[in-house]
């Protein structure tokens, strides 16, 4: 099993074996309310976000003359489209719990539509490349130092996020390559956009998370306690803090000579890929990767 930091092949996969219709606990992350609902809130942003990413890259497809790059872009679009489909299915579970998914989706649709109108195609691509780096940072953390987040988690939700993480790793350089080689966007614009999207990510996810907690019936006092413990989990300055675990990968973006494939451990990813190739099922692939991470812990 290779752990070399080198570009991986994009393979769109549709995990039809994942069924979110029933049986998943409300607080699926080993009973942790904030952790469960943070990832649930994050999930609600993904279908509309994936649509924006696809459109922003499609605007540059005619500039690609190399058939290999054209195929890579097609595979990126297929992967992102499937991510939207699966997270829509997962988000329907939240709707059945009383979360106003239609309202959330409409707000997000307007948010991305406004950026389509305001930003030039080059800046739309820059926003997408920054967002893809954020998700790649999370993906490497999930398939690495932050795998403990899924200890005791429902195996279907763990499989959803491990599958998504694996494919985010596979296509983590596609938007950046277009940004650098076709759009010719320089260092300062991409750094400023990263600062912007880092703020906007929380401005979107945190209000959705608060809405979900209110829907769950927690009082104001209870929610303050959940936020206090949850923000400590996210921001605590030592291993086990979610952002601490991914910060090194995230900050690599700010290096003038940044290259996506110069960062990120791939051992668990490679085991996930090997097992999926053998089984065709994201669940055993996830458990195999999880076992590697457990042994490394």
C-alpha cells in the first residue's frame, strides 16, 4: 500500500447501498449533540454548494485542449454531482425531524446565485478553489488525525463522510489547476478569497446549526452549554481539536508556492480505495480505512 504524495485518479462512485431512511440516531456521533449536528448542518450546505462549484469549473472547460484534463474535469463534475445527490438524501432525514430544509436550501440558493452575479468567472473559480481546499483539509483530517470524530458513530453516516472525504482528496487539485493554469489568478486574490470563504463558511453553517438545535427542543441555557463545549471541541489548541488537526493542511494554501499534492497523509485513503475496488461497497471500505486509523492512533 503506497502512501506517496502523488495525484490520485478520479473515480465517480454512487454508493446506492447507503440508506438514510430510518434507524440513524438523532445524535449519531456517539451521542455527541454538537458534533452530530455540526456535521448535519454542514451537510445541508453541500447540494447547493456542489452546484456552484460545477458551474464555476464548466465555464473553463473550453480552454482545456488535453483530453486527459477534459476527462478529469468530467469526473470532477460527476463526483460533485453524486455528492449533492447523496447529501440531499441524507438531508431529507433532517427534514423528517422537522428541520426546515426547504428554507435552508432557498437561502443557500440565493447566496450562491448572488455570487454568480457579483463575481467574474475567474473569481467564481477562485472561490471554488478555496472551498475545495477547505473541504480537502477536512477530508485529510477525517481520514487522518480526526478520525476519532467518528468513534461510536452510526456506520452509515461514517461511510457517507469517509466516501465523501476520499473523493474530495482525489479531486482536490482540479479547481486549483484551472485557477493557476487557465484563469491565471495570482497569489493575492486567492489569499483574500480564502480569508473571505473561511468567514462565510461559519456564517452559513453556524446559524443552520442553531436552527437545528432549536428544532431539537433545547432551551436557550442548554444551547449555550452545547455551543460552549462544541466550540472548545472545534478550536481547542491541541490534538483532538478539529481545527487544530486540520490547520497545517489549511495553512499550506498561504504558501506562495502551494501545490495541492504536496500535503496530506494518504495511508487510510489508499486502504479505502483498495477495499472499495475489492468490494464495490463504501461500508467495508470505510471500516478498513477506519481500522488503519485505529492502528495508527
